[in-house]
C-alpha cells in the first residue's frame, strides 16, 4: 500500500556509474529527479563486489568519467588497474563533489514500475511502501548486478561460512587457518583465488569450465605520468569513444595469417608482455570472426598456461577449449601461478562433478572435501536479471517479462517498444558489456539527456520505440553477432549460465564507435524508429 505518491520528472533506478551520471545530466536539464538505490550507498558494482583481489580490468585512466575536466584533474589514480576500494572512493567523491546524495534514496528497492497510458507517467513502487510518479524512468540497474543463486543441491545444508563474491561483507573475511572452497572460475573467481590462497590453510578450487586469462601487469602509476595523460585526455578519450571496445588503442589492421609465423608469435608475445584484457584480441583484426585465427590465439594462451603451471595434469585441466574471447576474457595477477602452491588444489568438475554440498563441505563423484568456508564466484543473471526482478508493466498491461519471454528485445539497447518514456542504460542490444563500460555509460546517458532536451524544446513529453524500429534493430544486431564466433560459446552473453533462460546473444558486436554513430544518426533523423508525442498525441516521427 502506497503511503506517498510524490511527483518528480524522472526516476532513476540504481546509483552506480550510470545512475550517478544520469542524475548530473537530469539536473542540468532542470528536471527534478530522484535516484533509488537498494544499497545503502553509491557505487553499484563497486559497492557490492568487495571480494579480495577485486579491481577493474580496463585501465583506471580509462575506466572513469570524462564529463568533468575538473574531476579528471582532481582525481589521481594510484594503479594501472584500480582496486575496488579505490574505485568506490572515486564514486563517493563524485557523489559528494556534485552534491548528488540529496536526491538519492538509499536502502530502497524498486519493486514495480507501471506505465499509466492516460497521463504518460510511470508509477514506481518501492520496498518502503512509498511510490513516485514520474514522466520518465531510467533503468540504470546494471548488467551484472543480480547475483546468481548457486544452483547446487544441498546449498543450504552447509554448516560453515558461505560467501558470494557479489555480496561480499563490508568488514572483509579472514581466511587464515581455514579450509576454503571456491566454486567458479570466471573473472571474479580468477581475481579472488590468488588472494584467498595467500591466507587460507588449504584452498580447493572447484572448476567446471576453465577460462582464458591475460596477465594484468598491474603497476603503480606515477603522479607525473597521470598528469601527462590527463593533459592530453581529450584525444585519448576520443580514440576510446571511436574504438570497438571503448579503449584508446588503435585497432589491428592485419589478419592473423597475413603475417609470417614468426611475426604472429612476436605480436602475441608483445601483447602478453603488455598485459590486459586485449593482450591477444588486439593483435589481429580477425580474432572474433575467423575460426582458425582464433585457434592460433587459443593455442598461444594454452601454451602460456602449460609453461606457468608445473603439474601437467593441472595445466591440462586449466586449459580452455572454447573460442577465446567468446566468454569474457579474464585478467589476473598470478592466477595460474597460484596452482603451483602447495596449499592449492584444483578440482576438475568435468572429471568429478559435484554431487552435493553437504553439512561438512562438498561431495564430488570421487570424494568428500571437508571445508570451513565456501565462496561462490558463480556470477550473475546478467543483462536482464535486474530488469526482470522489477515488475515492469507497460502499455496494455503487458509486462516486460512477457515482452521478453523469448529473450530481450530493444531498440538500440536504449528503449523497449510498448514501454514509453522508459530508458535503459547499456541494455541488451547495445555494446555496453563488450566495452569499457564507463565509455558506453557516458554515451548512453548523454544520448538520453539529449533526447529529453529535444522533447523539452519541442513541447513533447512521450517517446516510444516503434515495433518496426525494434524488430529491425533486433534483426540487425542478431545478424552482426551471427557473423562472429561469439554466439557459439555457452556464456552469460547468451544467458547460458542461468538454467531456463532463453538463449539469445544479447550484446551488439559492431563496436562502440559504430554504435555511437548509429545512435547519433537516429537522433539526427528526428528520432527515427521512435514515436514522439505530446500527452494529446501529436507530432509523430516513425
Ligand atoms: P551497477 O554498478 O551494477 O549499478 C546498478 C545499481 O542498481 C546497483 O547499485 C544496484 O543495487 C541497483 N539496483 C538494481 N536493481 C535495483 C532495484 N530494483 N532497486 C534499487 N536499486 C537497484 N566493466 C568495465 O568496463 N571494466 C571493468 O574493469 C569492470 N570490472 C568489473 C568488476 C566486477 C567485479 C563486476 C561485477 C563488473 C565489472 N564491470 C567492469 C562491469 C561493471 O558492472 C560496469 O563497469 C559498471 O560499474 C556498471 O555501472 P552501472 O551503474 O551501469 O551498474
Ligand atoms: O561470473 P561468470 P563472474 N557449479 O559467470 C561457475 C565482470 N567481472 O562473477 O562456466 C560449478 O563469468 C561457472 O562455470 P561455467 C565480467 O564482465 C569483471 O566471474 O558455467 N560452477 C563460472 O566458472 C565477468 O564476465 C571483473 O561452467 C558453477 C563461474 O561460476 C562478469 O562480471 C571481475 C556453477 C561464473 O563465472 C561475471 O564474472 C569480476 C555450478 N553450479 C567480474 N554455476 C574484472 O576483472 C556457476 N559456476 C574487471
């Protein structure tokens, strides 16, 4: 039951990178906006994921906002890849510096959002029993914010301590003297495992699918170097915006087999020595599209694993077989080296599957592992999970869950037909998760803000993606993906990690730069593919 029905111009759900910047832009437009956040502070990803070893895998100098030159100059990143605490401090600084907190309702979950077709407004209902009415609703809920519940029999019977990497206790965890089990070897597990191994008496890593991981080559940043980068930042960021992955590195011009074997090896080695997520993917331009080219990079990565890991059987278990890059490539500090430690055991679940979690630990087909603590690094219901967790009802009483029964359908990853005045930040159908997300977030938020300005200037107050525009976009995005190796992997990009989730490849693969141009063109063409109206429905642009 609603105790309040306050009216604002816009409700933003989520106070991570997306929601904070959206609030800045909405205020600039003179709109009254409220951000609703279920956590008790800002930060989003960086508020929740406090596991040991958590840090960004895009360089700090690029994984940050660019909208304020003053902010850029003030904040001095201390490492090539900032730790979770440093990124969280940064986002707190942003919230304070731009005085954002006064418009954020913390510790409040948005439970439902219903569109009223008569008034073209959204009613947003929250966990504290209150509701807000707003013309516009911006879903800044995150792509990786709905933690996956472990789907293993006996999950609740374990008597020891359990942790999920995405719900890590604020006070931290001391594993000293403990027998620890980690389930999951995606990016979270691969970052946490080396740090937990340093503390635990014994660490057992339960691995179902091995992953490729590139060395981070993390290093402290000299303040002088940071100042130099910031001085030339505009050019650096422009390059990132126009690139495929939102990073300021030139795209490769040559294909894998256009060069000699020696030259190919040299480029892979150069990438490996430089480190970072694009170590191999930026060496040649056919990495994601040509099976043999991808195979060459895979073989290089597997060889590196076998050179680092001393026990050949463990090295073989750690060697992935999928096309490299088609599941998000991990970035690590000493991940493979960790398996050379005496206190670390890899349990290959392809050889001995888990039968159950028991009171005392984990029982696989072959034996019982007695454990004090269990860490679930099992990931997220990615891209659609946080949206579907909200009961969103659009035109004609149709819910988003119904509209997306066979997988998400959006226009530009920004809007959904049948859900007027609702915007998604880096939604499915956009390149967000395949990119430096802050670059994509800024682009989306800027596009939404410019769109709202356009509505203001033209006396319009309702915008809705057309079914035809959305159908064409979905077909286009699917076609792009089908020309690559991406859809073949059982990744969270296709929803394969969540039992029962429709298997649809969700991101846009044609790169941030191309996508930005396409979004800008839509806006320039009077928001082609959208219908723009006033409350009494005039002024369409189909
Ligand atoms: P989020 O940061 O996820 O914020 C969304 C917020 O919405 C959350 O605080 C959540 O509590 C809130 N919310 C959701 N639903 C509701 C609701 N119903 N009611 C109220 N509040 C709600 N990307 C990169 O580009 N580079 C990286 O190096 C990188 N590292 C990452 C490391 C980790 C551990 C993880 C999990 C992700 C990483 N990502 C990275 C992706 C990262 O999610 C994005 O870069 C970025 O932080 C997303 O910001 P956001 O504001 O869109 O979403
Ligand atoms: O989650 P994941 P994540 N039994 O889904 C395993 C970003 N991120 O949290 O592959 C056994 O990748 C699962 O095994 P399998 C980044 O975008 C970035 O690690 O399904 N195992 C897999 O090994 C990333 O891609 C950083 O066979 C089970 C693991 O759990 C995204 O977030 C850091 C299982 C889940 O891997 C998600 O990463 C962290 C089961 N029942 C996150 N269920 C950076 O470095 C799941 N698994 C910046």
